[in-house]
């Protein structure tokens, strides 16, 4: 039974969970703009005065101009999915503390439910390792080492496992020389020199495991941060496994370079320390800088002085995979001010897989019409992010989704609120769910693996992906990480090659090799089950005269007409193949000799009455036979060819039957 459509008047199913998970004040606003539910933190802010909330107009939680601002933000959240503002809630004794409020559309967009989430302005953020996204880095199935200077500052669980260390913390604090195999330290110095020049270097390298034995890896080095005191990020994979990953990364980076070079808006990418790692020419032209003048400097350095703190606040509140859009003002190199729209998101760097900050910059002073047009065409930024290849997901031990990238959300056609907690196998088409479940459960038990599966879209279609799955440990909890590469083009190429290998290029019928294989298969079926099998071999009379008189092009058109005529008038179960030259073979499975003779006479009459322009009428000779007990492949083929030649010898233009 199909699930019933959600009731617009009932709160979305996930609303109660979101309210309970909120750490600050949170209020659920219904389609009628009234408060429908709230969490305990809201009661604390309002001093226990919460009885008045039920059914109250949500705007009445504010005073003066903030009421108008809230109504405006509420409309904005329903139209675009999210909005922000800063204001205090009004408690019984007066205004409460200043809150940073985020309004998020929840449930079906047409039903109008909005969740209002608040956090105290100026509330200190928990300390985090600068330049890293530990929760995602810990989830990656390949090793990551981060050096600050010569000292190892961070290692993820995959790196610890690769180097035979009991825990990633066992690596922290080691000097670089104690991690690199002695004979490869000089090569490491050369790689650092190359990375200093270009920002990245790749090579095969030997590291030392816990027993001081060399472990050969493929390493990708990336230098981030200020050039005076850079941070080195080293992505490692066993040498054998790395080759396929390198090829995928090269293809990914080529697509990435092609993508940002074709963009009509500015593009900015930040490294692990927040400094500029890459920009496109559009942004350089917009701000009037050279590339080397922007590299390593944080994005707020290019904002109007009065906007820098606000821009830093937006950056500090960014979470991986959750885009943030807002307007600000950037300052050109010559001092001029440019109003821009920014859409920012933390995503894996296409070249290294390490989390990086991406920003897409729209010049609002000159592009309002372009932005509006692209927004109507489903949104420029969503299209750009969706073009980045690959999907990523992280699932808990119960296979429930805990993290994912925006490309997965877009390709599956599911908003973030629908993905949270969803069993990972349900992302895929029904026929592939059990194999995916078995693969993921194997990873939970400690065994990685790969398979091909189709991602389910909202249109009911399946997008084929090659999934690589590995177990991941975060603290005391176990997770499963899965990376997927879109193989649609590869499958299409395989299908095209298969078609070329089995079809005759001129007539579109099956070629001789495919026809012979089908006949062998039908013979096996006939011998096993006793089903009848007949052959009909058709040959145009005096076809060589046609070629000599009208030319090869006309002869080719005659053969194409002949194949099309037979294809249109044979039975659906018959198999049509070009046997050679002007001969066409029809395999008739499950057909006695009498039925094949009837088919042959019908085809003979059709050919005899067909106008093969410009040849006009062109007679044919047709041989017919059927399987006899004990027949081999050669027996059956020789008999139908012999009876055809006998018809030619007896004057052509007739149907000849080899009796069984």
C-alpha cells in the first residue's frame, strides 16, 4: 500500500526530533504564522512564561521593528528555504538576551511549516583543530597525516591502520623524520620543494610502521596556509589501491578545472587554514587583483572593512555540506566597493579529497537579471555543486545516514531533513538494496568492498554508481563510509560496443557472428526441451546485375530495404540476421517446418511485389528447413544452404523446402 500524503495541518514528522535536538531556543511555526510547539530552552529564555505561546502569532515574540523583520524573514524562509536575523525574544519581564536566529523551512515546502532556531550572539564556539574538519577526516577511508613544521599534528584512523598503529593518537607529536623511511627522506625533501612551488606534489613514498618496517604508499602532498609557516597535508593510500584512485582524482580535477574555467561568476576556494587556495579569472577581474596577490589571504581580507566581522561570523557558522547564502560588499584593489551575493559551502577538495571551503561570487551590481534567470532554472549554485563528481555518505552501525555530501542529496532528489537517519540501502533502487545492505553490514563487521548499484531518484530512475565501502571508527563508535563514482558513461560505452559487435552496420540486422551464436543457443534449447526449430534463408536473384548496373550505393539501399521489409513482417519471436552478401537468415524458434514454409511464402510474395526504387521489382529464392533429431549445427546450416542453391539451379524466384 502506498503511504498517504502528509496532512498540511499536521507538524512534519521530523519536527519533534529537530526541536529536541536543538541546543538553544527553538520554536515551530505553523502555516498560519502561529506558534505550534517549542523546546525547554525556549521556556528558560522566556522565564517559564510559556503558557501564552500556544496559538500565539509568532511575530508577537518580538517588539517594534523586529516584528516586521520576523514576518519578512518568515516569508523568505518559505520561498527560498532559509533566512536569518538577530533579535531578542520578549519574556514576561522584558526583552531576553540577543539571539542569532535561523529560520528553516521543514517538511513539504507547500505546507508552510518553519522551524526557528536560536543561539546566543557572541557565544564562544568549541575549540577545533585549525584547518581541519576532524569528524569528516576521521570518516575518510584513505589515510591523512597533517604536519605543522616538522611535527606530526594529526592522523586519521585510516592512516593509523595503514601504519600498524593501535590508535591515531599514537602518531601525534612524532617528527617527520621518524615517519619517513630513511632512504626516502631525500625524496620527501624534493617533494616538499615541488609542493612549495606549485602547492601540491604526488609520488610513491615509503613510510615506517610501528615495527619500523617500510610501507609503500602513493602520497599526495598539499601545502596550506601562510608560506612562511605552512601546514603540510599528506594523503596516503597503499600503492596497489591508489592507482584507481589517482585516475579518478585526475579525472575529477580535470572536470573541476574545466568547470571553474567556464563559470560566468567568481569562484573562490579556501585551504585548510582558511587562506585563499584557488580563484578563477572572473573573480580576479572583478576585484582587480593578480592571482599571487590573493593566494594565502583569507576571504574577509577582501571585504569592505565594515563587513569583515560579519563575513567571519558566517564562515565560523559554516558546517560541512550545508550551504550558506548571503549578500555582502567586497573591496576592489583600487578601493572601489562591489556588492556581491555569496554562496558558501564546505566540500571535499576535488584534487585531494580534503575538506575545503568553496564560495561562488555573483556581482550584484551588474548581474541581477542573470542571477534571477538562473535561479528560475533551478538555481545556479545548485547546478554548479551538482556538477562536482561523486557521492559520499557516512552511516552508523545501524546503517542510518549521519553525514553526506550535497551531490548525494541533489542526485537522489531528497532534502537534508529527509536524509537524516534514513537507512542507507533505501537510497538505492529496490533490486539493489539487499546487495548494498550486505556490503554495508560487512563493512560494519570490519570488511570493506566494492559493488555497482543504482541510486534511486525521485523520478523512479536509477543512476549507476561504483561504490567503495570501508569501516570507520570515530571514538568508540563504528561507522561505514561509502564513496561512489558515476559510471553512467562507462555503461553507455559498453552498451555501444556490444551493439557494434553484434549488429550489421549496413542493414541494422544481427551480423553473421551474432546470428551463429543465436543459432547455437537455439539448437541447445531444442535438444534439451524438444522444441521445434526452423531456418529460412533468403537470397535476391540477380543481385550482382543490380550492383553492376546501378552501382554499390543503390545495391546497399536495396539490402537496407530488404532487411527493413523482412523485419516489419516477421514474427516477434523470429531472429533476423545478415548471413552474407545479399543473403538474409531468419531463425524461427518453436516453429514446425509447415509454419516456416508459410512464413517463407509470405515473405517471398512481399519481396516479389515490393518496389526497390530504382530497381523496381526484384525476385528472390528462399530455402527452408527444420531441425531433425541428431542434427549438428553444420547439418542444419548445410541443409538450408543446399536447398537454396537447388532453388537457384531450378530457375530461381521460388521457395524450396528440405523435407524433414
